[in-house]
């Protein structure tokens, strides 16, 4: 039963009532007809053909354009038949597109950035030039070690010392600049209250989860507390296709209607950024934010982000909220974790922002202009620290990343093996990002300038290099106490030993000092003395760095999963770090 709607002369469009959709669907769809178009187009234009009806009209599904005469005319001309519209729910249409273009979505999520610009993708770990250069340098180093072992050892120690000193010195300078300036975007409660819900844009929340059945109920509670009109908010929970256990747990938690679950098509690599690209494919929000499964964002965080975007103008592509930990007091590791993040978000990011240097994004609580994110090509699914890479790519085209005075509470890592898995992935991602942008250093210098390029090298490449130096320097320092002085001087000149000792003492002193700075802005003064354990904490990072280097060579795109839900505490326990 169809009902004609008047349109322009010579055309007509018929409208099928929603209660007739089940009957129409039962007759099947014409897959060949649908594949003549593209999923991206169907989602962007809000329509998808279903099949030809016996009366010679084309049955077309749409979620909001059933009365659009201009669309009916355009489709009738394109498809060669008058159009009969089927009004469907927006998510019915999106799921239908995902189902029909399953393979294309999986391929686009994995390879669109690489297909668009291969040099910006970590799909190829080492370029041909990097392989040849690296192989040549390795052969030269081995030859020098065989022919001139002592001078080669001295040169290697000197180079490592300079790298270590440059990396720690850069962090010290930037963080102390951040301490002088409070460049975080300060947004008051009054400004938030002045927003009119009727004027707010649509907002998409992406939550990639994998084997998180134990915490999805908590996730739904946490994100259900966001202060945003639900008819303008879509929360998309992204689950891997084989992860039925997590989807069952979500269904059992009875999420609100604006929560939607998407199964990410199987594909390689199986990473968080690939899942996020699938979410970006179906997202309809003007703005978009990423949260992890265990996150508890401030209720007004989305509104604060909108105000920051309005202030920053079109050049602000992303605003980053701070992270803090609700289980900071649980054990020594969670205390060190909290100290590190306090220093990073309160001082390091502030210093980078003040100096207009590239900001590597955090993995969660990043708020984006959706259109700008699409323009950048989304996330690189082959880079296991996709957030840092995206921050550099955004900087290369002149976009700005801001920081807002809003906090997302997370679960600090409670387990050392879990911590090593997490940090090895992060450090491997920094290595990948360094390799990607080292393919085109001259072009990157032209794009962002020599000063910002130097900052990129010292931060993104310097961080893993610094961590790789920690274990050798620590071992050498211990050896100096165990081996007679005459033996050491016979192997190494005194100035080399003094340089290594200087690095060990001053480098660790710098990082202890920076860790001690962290609690001051957040008032967590009970954590200050724990900063003295920073050399031990950095030793864990060094172990993770060597694991990262090994995986870069053997399993570059493997996503080392961090287990969540291991803590015995929660936000309701009153154990927050702030």
C-alpha cells in the first residue's frame, strides 16, 4: 500500500508506511542494485536502493528524506524509475549499509590512509631507503667494532649519552615553560550553563572495546552520566566481530536507546584505530570524542569542548581533556602512573601548547571536529600509537590541538606485566611514527618549520631512544662501583665515564624533579615523595622499550592489549587522585 506525494511535474514519489517495512523486507533486496553505488554515498546522502517493485517504481530506504521531492526527482532520473521511499530508523539504514558493504568497510578502515598517501602510513614499517641506510650503518658499525673495538665503544657511549641528555633536557625545558603558563583552556561553569540545548550540535562518542565483558556495565553507567541532550548524542560501542561475549554483556546491561553497538568486520590489522575508523564511517555527529571502556569523563566535558572549539576557530581540530586515576593509592605502580600523567597533562602539554609545538594526542578523551578528522584520513590502523601520529599529521597541515580544564578518570595500571605490555605498545608506536615521518624529513620541515620538527624528533624519536639508554647506563654505573678504577680507565677515557655518570645522575634528577612537580596543580601532595622511585619506574620503561624494539622487527602491527578491570577500587570509593 503506497501513498503518492506530489512532486515536480512528470515525477512522483510514493511513501511506504513504516509498519509496511517488515513485509517489504521479507521480499528481499537487490544486492546487485545496491552495489552499483557506494556505502559512503548512501550514508552521506541518507538513502539506499532496495529493489524494483512490480509496479515499476524503485523502493528506496531513507531515514529523514522521505518527503524530499528534489531527492526523489534526482533519484528517479539516475535510477530510471519513479521512487517509492521507505522511512526507516537512521541506524537501520546504517546497519544495512554496513551489512551490504562489509568487505569494503573493512578494507577502507584498514587501508584508506595508505591508499591516499602511502608515505603517511605505518603499513610499511621500513621504506626501501630506510632499509638500505639502516643496513649500511649496521654493517659499518659491526666493521668498526671488529677493527677498532675501543674507539667504537667510546663513540657509541658518547652518542647514547648525548641522546639521553637531549631527550631529558628537552622534557625539562618544555615542562618548566608549562609551569610558568596556564595555557589550558579555562571554561567556567557559568559558560557551560549558558549553553542552550536547542543550539547544540550532534555529538558522536566512540568507544572501542575488545574482550571487555567484565566492565561494559560500568562503561554504560559512566557514559550515561554525560550532560548532553540524548537526541543529539550517539554513543557507538565498537566491538570486534568475534567478540560475542562483550556484545552479550552490553545487551544484558540494557543500555539506553542512544547507545549503539557496531561489530567491526574482521580484518587485518586488528587494532583500536581500525575499529575507530569503522566508527567514523557511520558517525553522524558534527563533533566526535574517543573514550576507553573504563573511562569516567566529567559530565560537562562535551559542552566544555564545544566552547573551546568555538573560541579556537576552524584551526582547532582537536581538544584534549586531562586524564587522572581513581585508583592512585592502590599500589606503588598506580602512584607512579598518576605522577607521570600529572606531569604530562599539567606541565608537558601546557609547555608544548605555549610554544606552539606538535602535541601527541592521548589515546582517550580526544574531541575532534568530525569533518576535519575525515579530511586528515582518520587514524592509521597500522600505527599502534595512532593518537601520537594523528597529532603530528594535524600539526603538519596547520591544525591546532588545545587542552581543556576537564578530566576523565581512568584506571591506573595495577600490574607490572600489564604495564610492560601497555608501554611496549606505546613505545613501539612512537618508533613507528618516527619512521613514518623520517621518510620525508625535508617535506615535514617545510610544513611545520625547523623548530617544530626538532621538537618532534626530540619528543617522538627521543622518548624511545632515551628509554633504550636507561638499562645500559644503569648497568654501567653499577659496574663502576664493582670494577677497579684502573681497569675502567684502561677501557674507557675518564671523560666518557664522567659523562655517563653525569647522565645517570642528572637525567634521573631531572625526571624526579619533574615527577615532583606533578602533584602541585592537583593538590596530591601525598604523592611527592614517591617521585624518588622514578629511576625504578624508568627501568620498567626501558624493559618495555627493548620489547617494543623486538616487536617492531618481528610483529610491528600487533596490538598488545592492556587488560582493564583489574583494580579493586573504583570512582565510588573516594580514591581519586584529584
